[in-house]
């Protein structure tokens, strides 16, 4: 059964760091692009970062460039999101998602590309 389980969220002060994990099961991670998305209260879900399964290339939304890093460990079937220099505006529920298309040659931060989602993990940045 296909499953994505996020962990690693929590409360952190501004300027702090967190590392989120997305553990995948029921499919082979090395065949699919994975994206991280977030949704703050009252706002639409937005793409944060994605990693391509074929080339290893990554993509980030502008607001997190230079602060967040997405990586994958195919042997552990896990994708990570390292978040540094966190800001209050990063507060949201963070979810990982699997691309619907196996082996798509690029990853993008389009919600419509992703059909399988985890339950999410809460990240709160506050002093």
C-alpha cells in the first residue's frame, strides 16, 4: 500500500532549523519525483521544493531559496527537507507528495502533478 509519512515538525524560534522527513512505502522512491508543499491557515497550499528522480535536480520556491534544501536517500526510501534560518512566515503544515507520473524528466511545484499525499507535519516558527 502506497504511503507517505512525514515527521520532524515542531516549534522553533526564528532563525532556527528543522529537518523534515518523508518516509515512503509501497513504491520505489527512485522512480518518482517527490515534492514538499506547505499550507498556512487561510492560505492555499504552495509548493516549497521538489526533487527529480532521474537527474537529482531540485527546484525551490523563491521564498526558501538559500535556506531550505531537499534531498533524498533512495536506499532508505526517504526524502528530507532541511530548513534553516526559519522565519515566522514559514509556519505551516508541511506535506510531501509523490508525482503521478513515473520517471517524469523534471520536477515542478504544481500541485496537479502530485496525486499521493502524506498527512503533513506542523511547523511553527515563533519566539
